[in-house]
């Protein structure tokens, strides 16, 4: 299997990357003078296309975060020169030249356009209060601003929105682009403007590794295979240039997850079939009835005096996702054909009636009005997603509300034209659907994967996979190196449940108490692996898999240390899962609300601002904290924020040594202070592994003794 390595492109500055997919080809734009463009057929290999805006278009300013949208024969670019409000530029080509047609329309910085399945346009941008949005009456008009309510605990930028199964998913970035903790979060809503809430596994993408850091400002694009989605983002280099990265996006139980950040992953797949019009034998792959097909370099023209149908003679598929780009040259009507051998569905754009009309087996199957500005002579893209449960048809991303019965058997697609000519551009087909493709995605490890993302999950599994004794599910994992990895399964488990984990060798794990987490070790080889999880006994439910590097089971006695003011540091960098930490801490608050903390399973530590603002970055870590306040002990979870899991009242004398013991077992964190057990709390989706550290918040923290013991899972 072909692989790629991130950063996937390193030969230029790819800050704030955006990728447009048009007529089967990709176009990349980034923050640069002149807004240069690159093109690609596979998202991995890119060709320079040159600048897209004239010299002097924005004197003394750099066009920030350019994004390009195609509609009805026109390409619109949205960019904010040096962050001083947005301009809309127009071109007839994705490679330009683009010309300003709006002047400064405001809306600060990092604008993005989302076109909903109903054809409505929305604009999103970054402001001091978080992410703003508005509806767009036209590509150059902007409606009343609405504050979405979503932000990332500080400056938030780089929004991007897509729709999946009727829900809206936003990726967004924060906080400072020069910080190692620059990261990507997710948010979800049932409405494109309001009701947004953070995703359950934020941050989606973060890395503070000095060799691979500052990951952010993303966009999303459909892969070459038509059924995968890929996140495109940049990383920050020591010379402040930024390189291009891609990782797979998937949905499990309706929840977005990025399979990354990866350094090595399976390359984006090609479609199962793609019509190469530059092949001398391309015409022989089509069965023509009633007209002629003339093949050119990148397209063909189907001509008919009355009516003609061209069926693509690839292997028929019982489930498929297909795309066809069509341009009506002078046709009265043109469109798609879906043919399963026993039944033919015809879906056409009728120029005179200005609507989409469908015939199913020779019978009328509904009509859909076209938008008022629909340009009949422009290129339009049809997309069909079909299997034994439904047929969905999209025209330029707009869902066509047609009451079509599911496929009756293996199916082919085709093109039809009435009274004239239609140009056929990009044609591709994959014998799968986006949902099925996500269930077969290979997850780079270390990493996470929703448990429902397996072809073995029963229909209607929702957010978890329920197994009975004897049931098994399999997952594809791509390891960047050979070795033993730590596996954490989150879900619901009962005492006595027994699981068999099979990768390079089988391992059995028995659950000793009711809970939400099971852990074990698995051996993987470099490249693709198949992990099989079988329920030997019981009825376990699996919801999330986390694969981590091997954990340290040793015992260490870090040196005494101290922190003052606001700050955090690791005292034992070894990665651990289950562990016992015993420490003697004394803390004196210098401000009201100050506290001294132990950090557990801590990783990806960063600071705010450009990477030195300790107060802004006080919660910039993944892991947990055990906090000693003057009147209580608190256990909190951190995902570059703080969520209190439990609190217990206790008198913590200032400046006095206190013996703190924290025990981590799977999802449970138990804490005792000075010999008194105070807290025993569970985290349903726990951080799997991490290091041990300390944190001071407005005070003086001294560690007089600390012992960290790794505990083997039994």
C-alpha cells in the first residue's frame, strides 16, 4: 500500500492552506503575496500554477487565508489582506487571474464559505469574541452577523464547515499561530449559524513535538476516491515557514474524528474507475445509443439530434459513489442515467423549464426547481451515492429531493442528452459509499478510532458496538514502526467480561470490575495491521480505541523541584497509563484562588501567546490535574481547557507539606491527602497515557518528595 509522510509538501510556504476540488482536480491556495496556486490529482503531488492575483492588487499587504469557491461558471476568492477585512475577487479560472469585485466588505479575518445541501450560502470568519457567521444572499453579499458562540479559550480562527448526515461540523484553530500549542478543535450543530457545541475529543489535532508543531488552520476536501474526506493543515517550521499536511477525517456515530496527526499514513486512494479521456481507447469504454461521442484531451462531447444515452461500461456495482461533470453546450436537456439492468433512472436538467426532472423506470419521479441564477452553459457536477437502502443525487452539492427507490442490483451510470450537445468532463466511480469507506479506514497509530468504524459493526450501532460472546470486530491500523503498543478500549464493561485482542499475536484481557475502560498491549508491525477484538464472554460495548506508544512500568524518584507564579513542568517525562504517584507538596497562594497541582498523564504542554504566556496557557495541556486549594482538593481534566471532574472539601494549610497520593487505573483517578481518601472519580473517555508533572497557579509550589510507579495491567 502506498503511503505518504507529513509534511506532505515542503518546497514552499503553505500557510493557512485551502484546497478546492473542481472537475476532478485539486487546487491549493495559501497565505502568500500574489496568492500562488498549485494543482494536484491525488492530494500528495503538487504542481505550481503561478500567482493568481495581479501585482499590486493589495499594495503593502499580504492576502491572508485565501479560499476559492466555484459556482455557475465563476470562481470567487475570499481573502483578508493582512487581516484588514475581506475582499471578494472573481475569475473564470481556478488559476486566475482574480480581480477584486467587492472592495473591503469587513468581517476581519479568515473567512470561509459554506454552501448547504439546500443551496444556501453562509460566510464564517474570526473575531475577538470567537467565530462569527452570516447568511449570504449572493457570492458578494453578506447578511446580518451572528455570533456562533464557539471559541477555543482565547483567540480563535480558521473556521471551516461541512455537512454530514444533516449535521454541521466545524473545524477551527487557536490560539496563536506561533505557539507550539496551535491546534485544531471540532464543533457540531444542528443549524449552520447557532447551537454550536465543542466536539467530545478536542483537540482533534495537536503536537508540541519541536520537530512537528504548530498544527492548524485547516480546510477539508473530498478525496480522489470520492468517498473519503481529508483535513488539510499546516505545521510551523523553525524559520517560520509552514508546510502542507493532510490527514483522514472520519465520522463514527455522527462524531467527527481526525486520524492523526500522523507522520506516516496510507496515501489517499484513487477511485475504483476513472475515465481517462486522453486514452486513445476512451470511447470504447462507453455504450452509445442514439448519438455520437467525440473524445478530446480532457473531455468528450455527446451529441444527439433527438436523444442519446452513453452508458459507462465499467463493472456494475451494488453500491457506488459517482461523480460526473457536465457542461451543456446547446442541449435542450441533459443529465445522468442510473441503470441496474432491470430499471433505468433518468435525471435531467431541463433548460426551458428551469428544473431538474426525474424518470424512474419510465415513470415520472419528481422535479426540483433550479436556483434563479443557475447558469445552463456552465460546468456543473453531479454526484450520486447509492446502495441497497437509498439513492441520493446532488447537483453542485445541492441535494435533489427526488423520491427514488434504492438500487435493485449492480448498477452502472451514464450520461444523456436531448437535442444538442453536452460536454462530459471528469467521470469517476467508486464501489462504496462515504459511510462504508469510513468503516474501512486505516487509522495511523499512535492514534484514536471510534469503535463503530469497522465493517463488522451491525447496522444501527449508533455510538458503540455491542458484542455478545463469540462476536468479533476488526480494525485496520497503520503503524509507523514495529513494536508493542498500549491499547485502551473505552466503552462499557462488566466484571467477568473477557476479550481476546489479536494483532501479531493474541492477548486475552479479563475485566475485574464494572467500568468504562479496558487496557492491554498489542504488537504491531510497520505498515498495515489488522486488529481483531473478540468477546470471549460477557457483553462488552466498545466506543473508542486509543493506541499509544509503550508505557513505562518502572519506579522513579524525581528530584525536588519548585515553581512560582503561574507555570507548569514535567518532573517525570516517562509515558505511563496506570500509575501510583506519591508526593509531598507545599503551596502558598499569592493571589486569591491560587492552587498547586500534580499533573497526571500529561502531554502536549504549551503556553499561550507566542509560546511564553504562562497565564494564558495555564490550561494548555492534555491530561489531568490534582489541585490543592486552600479549602478543597479538585481533580480536573484538561484538553487545552479545564473541566472539573470532582471536588472534595478539606483544609489545606498554606506553606505546610501535605502528602498527596494519586492512583490511576483505567478511567479512575483516586486521590488521598495526608492519609485521607477524598476523591475517586471516573472519566468516560480518559486520556490514555502521559507523563507526570506539577503546576503552580498564582503561588509558590514546592515538591519535597515524589515517587512515580508504573503499574502493570492485570
